[in-house]
C-alpha cells in the first residue's frame, strides 16, 4: 500500500550508533511520543482528523524539543519493542514540525514532511490553487497578496499569522507521490513567504514543466518563474 511505501522511505533515514559510543551534534537522547497537552492546540490549529498518526511524530526526550520528526512505522515498531534501550538512534525520520514563537501555536509544519501531514489536515490551514498562483508562491522573499488572484488571496487574507499548506489543484488526491504542495507563512503584513529551500523549489518547477508537457503544453507555453 502507499502508506507502507511511505514508511519504507522514512525508514531509510535512520542512523544508528551503539550505546556508549560518545555524543554527536545530533544528540543521543531517546525519541519519545509527545503528550496530549502538546497536541491539543496543534490539532485544533491545523485541523487534524481523528486518524492523524500522532504517535509517529516524535521528539527528543530532553525538555522542550525544537523539532518533531515523522518516524516510519517499521522504525516506530522497533522503538516500541525497546530498540532505544540497546542502540542510540542518532537521526531518524523526517523533520515534521519546528518550534516557533510567532504564531498561535508552538510548532509550525515543515516542508520536509508536509506530504505526510497534509492528508490529515482539513481546510483550516490547507488551501488549493491553480498553476499560475502556485508558480507565484514559489517566489523569493515576501510575496504580496496583491500579486495573487482574488479567490486565493482572499482566503490567505483570512488566515492568522503562521504556517499553512498550499496544494496544486488536480493533485490533492496524490500528495505523497507527486508532492505538489508548499508550506507557506502568512506574514503579519499583506504578504506570504514560501518556506521551501531553493533546491526543492527548482525540483518543483521541473515537475510543473513535465506535467505541462504530459498535458500537451509545450515548454514555451509554460512560464515557470525562475529564481533570481
């Protein structure tokens, strides 16, 4: 199934070290499941459904962790059977949530795992748009809401400051495979920011060109904005 394949991809990110082998910058604290008090505001803010697999989003056990990671089921199952008692897991999974102090909640969604997170979100902070607006939202720096079409900019306008997901229309049902989704930040002013690194932006632009060719549109007809 697609879920099993997704978890296999995440499993390949695991890095192990025997106990007592010294500390690295990645840390050697155990991964733990986060408590209900942490999840309650996130579930409300992002609109996660009852099927959201929050037990797979884990943090290091030291204090108020800066990052939550999405852990694939095969590795999570090993953890549940005591793997961390025998082996230190240096790095595992994908960055899913990062701590922030600017929005109403403590953690913002991250681009690295958004394709695993978005399927569980309702429309509170998940929007869809046409290809023209999707291209514009791949821009650098603050992207003025005035440059985005009214149907989308009006929805963005209503969002509170913080992270949200933007999907390309037509690919809502294939988020994990196609990954045509961006994490954006609703700024305090009349603008949004794209929280995607340059390499991934370039990859998304290449996919857009490929999709256009598959649909019978030539490269010359597809105006994908390049990074400056």
